[in-house]
C-alpha cells in the first residue's frame, strides 16, 4: 500500500470509530444495550406473539361483544382458548417460512404488510385443519370470526412491526447499530449509493470511503466521502477500516474483477453487495427453467398479456374514479385558489408521450405563471424555480398539481402506476444517449412509479431512473402496483425531490 493511502486510512480511523460508536453523550451506552435487546429477531417473535393474542381479542370482541353483524349464538371466549394455543406456534412458523425475521425483509413496512397478510392467511388455514382434530367442540366455531382473526392479526402484527421499524430508524439516526460501508467505484453509481445513505440515515448505513482507479486519492466527489485508494489496495483498506459492507458500484468492472474482489473477502466478516446496472437488475428477478437437464435463465418476460392488461385497466378505472370522487371537494378548492392566485387558466395541458410513443396531453393544475415557457424557454423544473406561483409552490411540494391526471387515467392515456411520461423533445434526446430508454414506452405512463418511490424524481440521473422504469416494465404485477401506491402516500408529505 502506498504511503499516501496509509495516511488517508489513518485519517479515516476516527471517522470509523465515530460512526460505529454513535453520538457522544451519556445515554449512548444505554441506547446501545437497548438496541441489542430490541433489534434482535427474538424481540420480534415476542411482538408477534402479542399481536396474535391482540388479533384474536379484536376478532372476538367484534363478533361476539359488539356483534357485527348480530350473532345468533354467543360463544364464550374460553371456547377459543385452545384454538389460540394451537394458532400461535403455527402463525410463528408461517412467519419464519415467509422470511419475516430475515433482515432483508425488515426494511420496508409495506413489504412486511404483504408478507404478513399472506403468512397469517396460510397460518389460519393450517390452524383450522389442525384444530379440527385437536380442539374439543371445534365444529361450533364461527366462520366470520376467522375473517376477523385474519384482519386483526395482520393489522396488529403490522402495527407492532411499524413501531419496531420506527424505533430501529430512530436508533440508527442517532448512530446506534450502524453498519459501515466501503464503496467500490466513485463514479455516478457510487455517488448515488453514498448520497442515498446520507439522505436516509435511518437505513443504518454509513459510507466511510471509496476505492476507485480513476479519481485521485483523497478526492471527495460531491463533498462526500473520500477516495481511499485504488481498487487493488482493498486488502489493506479492509484490514485498516474493517467495514461491515462492501458495495460494488463500478459498472466498468469485468466479471473476473468482481469475482476477484469477492474472493479476497473470503474469510472476512464483511458482506459483499452489488449496486446493479440494468442487466443485473433484470437478472435479480430471473426465472430458471429446467428442460430435462437443459437450464435456461429468463431475464426478460414478454409484454403484458391481454388478461393482465385487462386487470390493470380495470384497477386503473376503479381506483381513479374513487380518487376523483373522494377528492372532488379538494379539487374544487384548489381550482379556486389557482384562479385567484394569478391570471391564467386553472388547468395546464402539456404534450407527453405514452405507450408506444403515442402523444397525449397530460392535465395538471397550473403551478407556474401563465405562458412561463414563452419567456424562459423549455427546461426541466429546478429547485426554487422562479416561474412558480405562490399557490403552485405548495401544490408541487404536495404533488396536488398532479391530481387531475387521474382524468388521463380514465381516458386511457395513462395508468395509475408506470414510468413517468416525458415530453417528446426529451425522449428524442434521452434515447440517443440511452439506447434502452425507449423500452420504457412498452407500457402506459403512470402518475407514480417504481423510480419515484425509490427517490428518483425530479432533476436526477436519467440513467438511474431508466433502470427502475425497465425493472417495473419487466416485472409488473398487481401486487407491485399496490406496493408502489402505498409507498407513494408518505412521499406526498416528505418528498425532498418534489419541487
């Protein structure tokens, strides 16, 4: 290792210690002990046991105390005690089978919600089958109560895990239980990783530096972590800093170089992860087909079939109609504010390109001065854009200006979920730089999308956004649409890229 590299690592040692130890104040020691206790999988097991009990109590009260609907016969709570005793271990085993105690499935509450709903349903079916032979008097059970049990246990378990996630995120914001990461590659992909972890400290990752063959040592791209040395100096850097994670974010590395890095980490307490390029993102959801000894890996599915498009279209119509009806008072109020705030029309229609390049006019509440582009020319909206009106500023921050786009969905020009529609002039420009860009036009444009809920909204890298758009196009499912919609809701109130 070079002398300068050793100097850089020595300078980074205090930073590593600070990141590992958390903030220097008296409660840190107690918080660390509490974190070790509460962030362990065993604590989640206890929480889930309580959630199952609460779910059963909720179901019994709803069915036989409040009598919703009126019960012909009132069952005693004691009659279901045996059922609860059988259900609890079965539910926990179902949770284990669905990976609900694995770290990679505990990041998002939305992901846990779908897994919990399925696991509780499976556990309930197995419990009914087992209890039929074990619990005396089982034939007298209430069928409706089982439905309430499913709702109650799913809701209680999700609430418990939501509280757990909030507690974990709070600890990690304070530097407790943080994992340090060394990023291979300080280019745009590596900077995306570092920026993401810096913007979301609750994820519990801190980038302590980069290894890069092209940028000078001790350089700090975008005023972030420093470049600690070249990639071939990884052994010395690992020995000096002992990071918990290595993130490979250099798309120029060959397969041989990637495997060599992984091989050099063998036997070390470090996890190796890859920030994927487009191909790797496709392979991450690859399907394996074994044709009697011939193994084929599918990395690209055909376009949506007719029945899938029908399901997606019916969902779009029902969901959009419901949103427009529920939000109609808000729409009228916003229209009045826009009209009173500045001269010009209430709505603004702009030409965009949708599926297969078909052009249509997207409808939005006007958030800028009338004929803004006539004076400034066409360019993307930027932070603190001087063209915004007073009302338009908060309309864009809360994404309320996009509510009229549900009319576009009803008309069939857009979908609720999909790649965001771009203006034709930008599509021509982006497709020249990114040959795969046009593949995102295989499906209808959406009001929200996979890229947007992953922080790629506004003036961000088109290459990165395209990766997520292509992932969505190739991996569509109704569950994925629901997941994106649920993850969009909190972004309406705290999206820093909404301007």
